[in-house]
C-alpha cells in the first residue's frame, strides 16, 4: 500500500470510529437519562423466560446498528482475536466494511474496579505487566506469552481506533475505593495464578471505579458509565480536557 493510500485508509477508519463514538454517546445519553434497566447482560444459560428487551447485549447491538450508517455494522466480533485466548472474546465489534474499527466490553451485574481493569487493561490494551498476587510474576510470564506474542497482540489492538467500556452500575459502585486487582477466570481445576495486581496502578493503591475509568482513558480507552441507583453518569474520552464529563445522577 502506497503512503497516500495508507493515509487515506487511516483517515477513513478514524472517520468511521468517530461515527461509532457518536452512536455510543447517543445510547449513553438516552439510557442514562431514562435509567435503562436490564435483567441480564447476555442471554442466560439455560434459557429462561424473559423479554428480549431485558437482555443488554443484543439490545445494545441493535440500538447501535440503528444509529450507524449501512457501511458500519455492529455484532459480536466472531472469528477475530488479538492472538491469544487471554484477549478474547469481546462483547461487541463494529466493522467498517472488512475493517474492525471498534471493540466494546459491556458490564451489568459485575460492574466494579476489577472488571474494568481486566476488560480494559488486559483485553483492550493488551497490557500483560500485571503481577500475580501470590507469585509476583507478570501475566505474560504466568501464561508463557513470548515478547513477540505480546507485541503482536498490542499492535492488533492498537490498530483499532475505538476501544472502550460501556458499564451499567446496578448499585453504588462509583466512589468506593477497591483493590486495584483483576481476575482471569479459568476452568475448574486450573492451579495457576488468576489474581493479578494492576500495572496501571503500580504502587498498589486502592482506587474507585471512577479513578479506574480515568486511568484507562489516559491509556487510550473510551469509558461510558451510568447508574441505576442515582449515581452520576460518566463519559471518559482520551485526549479530552477534562477526560471525564459528568452528568448528575437523579
């Protein structure tokens, strides 16, 4: 690809990402205003009787597609991986033609610091420097990832212009300080390390969910949050001053 074509390619993906941003922003504004409630984040297993409108992930996907032009489509990014199972699967991907221009992670029932750091730090940033709680080894060492594998994953993720979190708080979660750790859940019987201390908070201090969003935004991620219990709503955008804009809770 020539330098001119590469420049045009980059510009078009950035423009598509901006369209996605505006669409997600619109959903956040609407849902936070009405305190949109869901019973489940993803379709339950085994299936239970509930209205499709009570399941967050498919509703979010449908609402996003309503706001996107035909050239952009949101769906689960099936078949796409950053190169290792640690970084996938993801909840929502948006493609502009064949190009993946956005990756989003959703949260409903487990909206907390640990979930934000796992989804943001590891899955969306590819930061493998978090250290095992008992071993002190970096995540990359614990999972035997080579420097080449880590670099390749980070490059694939970095090439996606919009990566972010869309979190709904079912209870008061925004202001309570928590340990800056995250967990990688494994199948029953796994004997390795599953609890890691965040590389984004290297001194090990506690942080609120709002502070975790700010730190992730400083690292290049978009974060949207609204509450079902009257806490403020937040939208954190990389490079914006201030990083996080607030809408007062009800």
